[in-house]
C-alpha cells in the first residue's frame, strides 16, 4: 500500500486546494492530510488566517479525499510523521519547489502543479473588500 502525505493551512478551502488533494490522492492508496495548528501558522508568520483549526479540518473532511487527518504543530514534525506513518510519498504544490528536498532522505518528494489564479490570500483580500 502506497501512503501519501501532504500538509497545508487550507484556509478558506478553494479549488486550488481541492485539485492538490485530488492529485496527491491519485499518487497512492492512502492519503494523510496534515493541517497546520493555529499556533504553528503564527510561528511561521502566517498571521492573517481566517478560519480556525477545527473549521479548516471540517472542510478537509468534507472533501472526502483524506483517509486520515493529522495536525501539524511544530517545525520538524514532517520527518517524524514520515517515519511514524511509514510514508512513501510527500506531496506539495509547486510553489514549494525544492524547499522540501531534505525530505528525500526519508521518502519520495513530489511537487504537484499549483493551480493558477486562486489563493487563500486573494480570497482574504476579496473578503475584506465586501
Ligand atoms: N495550492 C495549490 N494551488 C493553489 C493554492 C494552493 O496547489 N492555487 C497548494 C499548496 O501548494 C499547498 C496546499 O495547496 O501544497 C496548501 O496550501 P496552503 O493552505 O497555502 O498551505 P501552505 O502554506 O502551502 O502549507 O507545513 C505547511 C505546508 O508545508 C505548506
């Protein structure tokens, strides 16, 4: 069984996230989605997130694409998760190209095409204009 893992904030879940999850799911048989804890996002400088962790998890659940959902709480957790869950493939959008190559020591790393023209930041800006 091929196990895939991907991570993200998934704020204001949109089509770009959905496409990413679908592509990640197709890479294997079991998809784990790591959703960032609110405190982890703050620590990595993502300060404008609109939805809290439970709302973001509920949205991921509703897609029906995640076989398991976990919370990402600290820097360095990806390596621990890959080992703990016997992950074969780490997948992430191409905006992160090269950034996760250090995980190649632990599993296969695949950068999936990012969906153009949509982002959480854009949705947050539009929301503020209403
Ligand atoms: N994504 C995408 N297309 C978009 C927007 C996002 O393919 N138009 C992908 C991102 O590349 C990422 C995932 O959707 O793989 C989640 O994106 P974010 O919610 O912005 O999360 P991010 O900050 O990229 O989290 O540990 C956290 C992760 O490493 C990355």
